[in-house]
C-alpha cells in the first residue's frame, strides 16, 4: 500500500509503497476513506514535536473495516469507523475513572511497528494510527463505529480537531448559559470551540486571531466579537465587551507562552483558562504570579478536549445529521495522497482550515 512517512524533521513526507505488518488479536484493518490534515501533522514534520522516525503519518480519518483480530469486540467487517488520536481501552484506571482521553494505551500504541519499508526497516504510526495511507492497522481502542450517512470527509474531522474544540468547551469548562467565552486561535480547534460556546448558550463569544480570514470564519460560526490581538489594547477591549470583568472562560487553542499570558489577562477573577493548543516540546509558560494568586483563576489543559470518544463521537455525528454542526464548512480542499506535502505547506501558512485526502482517488 502507499503511505506518507516522516523520516527527518524539516523534510517533506516520503510517499512509499510499504507492507502492512500482520495484525495482532486486538487489531483492526481499515480502508482509509478520508483523512484530514492537522496542524499537529505539520508540527511533527517541522520537528516541533519529537516523535522519532520512521513514522506513518496522519491521525484524523474515517474508514471501513476490512478485517478484525480474534479478540476484537464491538467492531465488524464493513463497519464505518472514525479513528481517534486518543485511544480508549475502557478497562485501565483512567478509563474506569472517566478519563479515557488519557488511557494507558496512549503511550504504548505509539511504539507498535505497523509497516515494513522497502529497505527492510519498520515504521511506527503517529498516535498509533498512520492515516496518510490507503489502509491502516490499528488497535480497536483507537476506533469508534458510526452508523450514519454522513460523507467520509466530514466524519474524518471528528477524529481530532473538531472534537478537541467542541469537547473542551462542553466537557471541561463551567461555562453557563448566558456566559462569556474567549477563544485564542481560530483554526479548526478554535472555531469548533466557538461552536461549542454557542451550543452551551454563551451570550458573548470573543474570537482572537491575527488572521483576518480566520476572524471572518469565527463570526460566521457565532463569535460576537473578532479581535486582532496586535491592534489596540486587547485587555481593555475584552473588558469593555464583558462589563469590565473579563471573560468567564478562555480557550487557548495555540498553546504558546504569549497566548497563555493573554488568556490570563483577559479572564475574570475566579474564571478559567484551558490550554488546548499543543505547545512546542521545549515550551515554557510564565504567569503573573501575584495576579494569578489574587484572582483565584483556574488554569488547566485539555488533552483531546477531555473527550470520551464512545460518547462524544456519536453525539457529534448526530449534531451534524441535524444541521447543528457544519462539518463540511471546515474543509478547504480535497486532495490526493500525492498532494499531502502541498496540503501541509498550505496549512502551515494559514491558507486553509482543513484539507481532506481521499486516498482512493
């Protein structure tokens, strides 16, 4: 099968013919029907996140089950599935405690060899998936079966970005009906967080992004204000929009030191800041310590939006089916697998929200 492989930081992914390794008893073999390009893929290619190599790239996909291992339960040949970058075994301590997004399998699945290259070396898969390919073999914990007529391009987006943004607001914040929300960074995750604010009944939703096209996207998805942090006094503008208080909750979909500082400054006393953008490997956050202490603000992170995939994926599909979640609106381009590097370049430049690859085309 053809697959896109990361070999070295700063280099294009290599399109190669590889041989899938034999599946294990809990593995599922899947035909990739659609896979989306994510900023995390671009960051790994640049070397911002150190993942090792060689790695089958891609982690956001929908597909069709071709075969299942002897110990697989709940999945059958022919099922439509969505991949999850956060596996959930349902049995470990974290899963049993209601935190499946930090399942113990998250680390171990990343090191499982999944394909043999022409030179005899073996490749692992990004987040245990490797969706930039015609097919993939993954553990059952990384898949959710979905019964729907939604197109595969739309379903693929649920596997990472849209779920991360929606779930962060719906699952992690204490945002109440009529509350105030700020979202820093209006890529796919941030725009999905804005949609989540609307679903949760926020009265004021403030989008913050330097890209004017992203600010326009945010307005179309329900932002009541769209600000460029480089223009004017951001803190005063946010306070003016919130009765002088600051927002109840801020979602930082960037994860940079500067944006965390912005989040602290625009969040009200006793408000909450949730960092959902993935920081660089060597990143450090700095807070104004005394204001943080005196304000009783809450700072936390949300890995994969703290999503419970077997609950949330079907729920988001239902929202799409009823027209309350426009998944297709996130898709800027549809590409072939051969165009993966061009798509990642465009994503890195901020020219697109999501590009979707149809490997069979």
